[in-house]
C-alpha cells in the first residue's frame, strides 16, 4: 500500500511538472514575441509563481534542497568574478526555469522506476532451492538469488556476479558433499575437504561425477576469479554478471532435473 501511495504521488507531481513545462513553452513564445505586453507579463508572473509553488512542495519546503537551489539560482546571473548579480533577461529566465522543471521530471521518473523495481521484487516469489540437501543453506541461497537479480537490474554488476557465483559454489559444494568424497572418482577428486577445493575444481569434479553438465564452462574469467575481485574493483562488466547468472540457472536445472 505504501508503494502504491508513493507511486500515485510521483505520478501526480510528474503531471504537474509536465503541465508547467507546457505552459512555460507557451510563455516563452509570448516573451519572445512581445515581452512588454501586459498580458505576457501577467502570464509569465503567474507561471513563475506556480513553478515556485510546485518546487516548494517537491523540495519539502527546504531551501537547501537541490531543486529549490536550482530554482533560486535560475534568477541570478554571475559577474566575471563569480559574484551573483540580480537580473536575468525574461526569455532566458523562462528557459532556465524550464530546465529546472525538466530536472525535476528526470528525478521523479528515476524514483518511479525504483519504486516499480522494488514492488516487482516484493511481489515476485523467491526462487526455491528445495533440491539443496542442507536445509540450513536453502534460505540463504534463496535470499542471495533474489539479491543477485536486484543487483543486476540496478546495474550493480559486481554485486550480481558475486552473488551468482557464491550461490553456484554453495549448491555445487552441497551436491558434492552429499555424494561423498569416497564416491567420487579418485583421478578427478583432489585430496582434502571439498570445502577447501578451489571454485573451478569443485565445478569440474561435479561435472566429472555426473552431477552437473558443462554449462558452467561459459563463466568468464572475472566469474572464475570472483573471490579475488576485491582487488580489481570496477572490472566486472554486464556480460560477466549476466553470464554468471545464466550459468547458475543451468547448473540449478542440472541439480534439480525434475523442476
């Protein structure tokens, strides 16, 4: 309900700003054609007052809000030494105020997209991991899967890749431990505990044991070295993240063939 209310408020403000932008363009034409006309001056004044009221509401009455500051600064010109000087030509002022209104539209539109994303995430049922043998692990990977999708949609490709690879490592480790080291081919299974094996080794052994197929091979170098990526911040691409998610889904189907 709160999200629906917020979306309705955003849409109301967007409609208001769009109406002011349309009026502003009309005022701009009037000012360009006959700036000294009493009708033009009156229309311009009413429009500026309505703009001020809308900005006041959007900024919560705070003069420190970036939109309120942008509105105030539109009325100023600056001298060569950077000092503010009162007085802006009428046509230029209209254009500046239109720019402020358009900034408000862009900000509200971005907020609206975020609300829609959150609403979609909230209403989408979590991906089930009933095939995971360790019951304590299931809610952890379910939450991580949801977070990986959210990160991908929000453009946080590093977080999306880490989440996908950590899930992949966890569910493959779970499958290997359930099968047991003694049941794995000795020529492919290294010594030591499964949880100590490198990421790629676990995947390769799981494939050799017939637990999964070769879909994991599509993982990019960034995904294969995901544990080391703290040292390489910013190098994860959208392709890296999406490919990791795709490989995860393929392995999930391998481990849960009845799904």
